[in-house]
């Protein structure tokens, strides 16, 4: 018997410990702010975007590097192939391309703008990750809330079954009433099991968005009843046009293409190629030579003109794209704002009218059932109405929380 009890408690130990497990198996429950901090620190997509930014910064140094010098060797008048020692004439020279300083500076600025584009992409990834974490966090709160309602509904169903059994013993109801109560209890128990599985799925979803393993233990703190905020639509729109990473990226892209255009114009100016060589001829003293090469790109401007036209067209396309993105952002903010207002009105309706009336109606029907004034069917319908009202209220709270998350994303507030 003692060994059986030990095995029993060992079997229950994971179930008893799991509600106490926090971020790393501790008893700490994570708040939304802690979840956001955790995700922004370790999410794989954010880390990947940061590495891409490091690569873009490294390309700045590549763009501003000086051209490599080159060494040339020429051996002529050889009596036999590859007889370098007895060759009659040889050249040894060093060649260096001397660019206009402005060209190298422009290449560096273009690379800097490209790194700024990638930096904007980091903010865009952070914005999306934070939004998904908020949705998953609120989804876990909703699943926990619905499990609580399902367990309370199960308690009401068991209470109804107990009262029906007592009435049966007293001869006030028939066997059918007890069977009906038992069926309702089974349905409520099944709904509680489904709600528990939904809670496990919500935990896995939050773990995924935090960059953690699916089955890592996690507990969160907080409720769905987040405080209402006084929102000004026009202020939110102005903030969005300032903060959204997409618009920042397009701004960097326009600046980059402007620099590309300037660089294409500057390519009409020639670069110098300087060569210093040593000349050896058999029977003659060693001599040196100095050569300067000057290309004339301004005589054939087809390529430069095409590059300028390409940059000008890209600027026009980016400006049109920015206009469309601005319109889409303003619409996104307006839709999120409307969703928040609608969910807020739903919450007020449930708090002030629907929930109190559903609870009062259930209490009245329960009293009437106990007094024998109504049958079990009416009590069942009243209990279902109360349970559905509670779940709908939780849905309204969730919709408001998600609408605020939508609004945070639409405005572009990166944590």
C-alpha cells in the first residue's frame, strides 16, 4: 500500500507542479511587458534581422575602401620559353587607380542608406513580433478565462444534478429529470476538458511567439480587463506617419536613389590610373617609366545617362509607393480605432446590462426550480444563457485587447 501511494504521488507530481512553473521552471508568472522583453531579446527573426544589419554595416567599409594596387611583370626576348634569366628585356611595374574622392564618399553614403533600410526592417520585424506576442498573450488570458467559466458552469451543472436527485428521492420529479441533469453534467465536463486543451494550445502559441519550445512551462499574470484609454484618432494618425518603419524605409530608399543619381553624374569625371615601372634591356642601363592613363567617359554617356534615368524612375516609383503606404496606414489606424471603440461599447453593454440580467435570471430560475414552480429545462436554458453571456463578455474583453494591439501596431509603436 505505501509503495502504491508513492507511485500515485509521483504520477501526480507533474500535474501539481505545472501551474507553479514560470519562465524557466520557477514560480514566476510573466507579465505582458516581460513577455515582450523576452521576445525582443531572443526571437529568431529579430536576431536574423540584426545580423543582416551587421552585414549591411560591413558593406559600408567595403564601399569606401581604396582600389587595390596591382603589380605587373613582362619578360620579352626569351631564348627559350620561360627562360626568365636570359630574357633580353623585362618590365616590372606597379599600377594604382586614383579615384576622385567624391566618388568614394558617395559610395559610402549609398551603403549607409542601405544599412538604414535594413535598420528599418529590424523595427518592422520587432513591430510584428510584439503584435503577435500581444495577441498570443491575450489569447492565453482568454483561454484561461473560458476555462474558469467552463469550470463554474460544471459546478452549476453538478449542483442541478444534486438537486434533481434530491427531488427524485422526495418524489417531486421523475427519473427523466435526473437523466437530463446527468447529461448536462457530462456536457459541462466535456466543455471543461475542451477548454483545458485550448489553454494548452494557447500556451504553446505564446511559447512559439516568444521564440521558446512549444512545451516549455509558462505561466502569465494579468486579466483581460485592461483599462480603457482615451484615444484621439487624428493624433494617432499623425503619430503613425512619424513612427511607421515602412515609411522610414521608403524615405531612406529615396535618399539612396538620389545619391545613386548624383554618383551616376559624377561618373562622367575621369579617374587617373598611375603606373610606375622599371625597364631592363640587355646591354643597356636599367631605366624607369611613369605612365598616366586618363579615360574619357564623358565622350560616351549612354551608360551614365541610363543610370541617371534609372535612379530618377526609381525615385518616382518610391514616392508613389510611399503615398499608397501612407493611405494604407491611415486606413489601418482608422479601422483599429473603430474596432477598439466597438469592442469598448460591447464591454460596457455586457457589464451594465447583459451579465447582471443573466445572473439575476439564473438566480430566479434556480429559486423557482427549488420551489417546484418550473422544470429542469427552463433552469438548463437559464444556465446556458448565463454561461454564454460570460463567454461572450470574455470575447468582448479579448477583442478590445486585440484592437488596442492592432492600434499599437498600426501606429508603429515598437517596444
